[in-house]
């Protein structure tokens, strides 16, 4: 049981790292501020769906990682 939970924790951590690295930065200095304002004004709907998916996936993986880390710590301590 302990080994399975640790393997699952490793999978969650690698997934979380991957999803965070796939996300686009919110600003890229001055050029990001200028182009980001134009994208916000005119809308960039194509990338918005993927960004929203990655954001929700990050939240889900982060919550799962946190809960799983607590469970593994409790199992190891017992």
C-alpha cells in the first residue's frame, strides 16, 4: 500500500511539473505588457481554451498532490 501511494505521488508530481511548464507566462516584460493589452482588447480566443484547461488541470493536480502527500505521510508514520 505504501509503495503504491508513493508511486502515485511521483506520478502526480511529474504531472504537475509538466502542466506548469506547458503554461504560457502571463507577462514577458514590456513587450508582453504591450502585446498582452492588445490581445486582451481584441481577444485571443484560440489559446484561451487551452490556457483555461491547463489552469484547471494545475489546480486539480496540485490539490491531489497535497492530499496524497498528507496521506503518504500519515501511512508512513503509522
